[in-house]
C-alpha cells in the first residue's frame, strides 16, 4: 500500500513511521508512506499557505493554490484518482470499519490541514472524503493522519505476526476485548481465573465471550446497540 501525506509539518512523522509495526510494515515492503510539504508550492517571498477569510471572521484559511499544485505533482496524470482523505474535525467518524475498508485501497492520499479551515474549492476540485478521528479539535490533521495510517497498516496481511489476532481484538466483533493474563499464574495474591488454566478450549472461549460482553456493557453500552450478527 502506498500512502502520500500532504502536510506543512513533515518533521512530525519520521519517528512514528520508524517505530514498531509501521517500521516492520515498511521494512517488509508492505507499506510505502511519504510526506509532501506543500509549502514548497507556495508562491512569493513569504511562501504563505494561508490567508484571511473572505467575509471576515477569526483565524486563517488554507489557500487552494499550494494544495492543488502539490496534489498535481504527487498524482501526475494517474487516473483513476486514488482514495483521497481530508483530515478535519467535521469529517465522518473514523472507525475500525473505516480501517478495514481502507486496507483494500492500493493507494491513499491524505491532506492535513492547519488553521481555521480549508478553502472550499479544495473540496470542490478533488474527490476528498472528510474524516475525523473523534469529537475534539486537534491543532492540525497530522496526528489524525498518523492514527489512520497506523490503524490501517496493521491490517495489511503479513504485517501483524498472528493473522487471527486482528480478528479477535477490540471492535472487530463489535465488542471490547476480554481480559488477558500471562505467567505467573499467581502474582501478589492475584490469581489467574481457573478456567484459563483448565485446558478446556470450549469453556475458555465461552468465558472470554462472557467477559467481552460484560466489559462492553460496563464501559461502552453504546456498542451493544449496533452489534453485528455473529458469523461463527
Ligand atoms: Cl482529522 N483534524 C483535526 N484538526 N482535528 C481533529 C480531527 C482531524 N479529528 C478529530 N479532531
């Protein structure tokens, strides 16, 4: 999968992309992620990428020219256009379902904004899908884009060691995950539930499902209202 990220702050990315699962995905050749500083396409001595909003009001607006020219440089005449995401708090909520859909895309372009907003012609001129990672305001789309790249990259077949592990974890079955234990079986007076030591795989599976339900009811009852039909 190829990901191109348009940003005014490319320095925010290298540590994240050189660490853990993203590093492994890149080393295995399964993820090719690049950042593009669209300030390079800004005109004039000041190379400004923002300007005052027509009609007045607070804050600054991202100008269309540097974004258009950077996109044209990154995409050349590649058609059809790849999946294009616009990072903005007024976008559609990013969920595990979105991540599962995005991992099917061979190429994704992500535009990170700063300032009060994007000139509307950026959305008119390109088929962006606006995406938000939650109901709070970040000072720019960069952290959100890293979140999306991380969530999607770990779903690429071959990136996570154990293929089943991404199917069993939180959200994939519409439930939060059950508790996990490892050795020692007894630690400072706290014991691992007996069933997990029993070797009885059916009982273990039933216990885990019950615990997942209990934890979801307790912490995220909203998730139970949209549970998918069980496929197993
Ligand atoms: Cl994608 N961008 C910004 N600036 N703030 C956000 C966000 C995105 N998602 C949640 N808050």
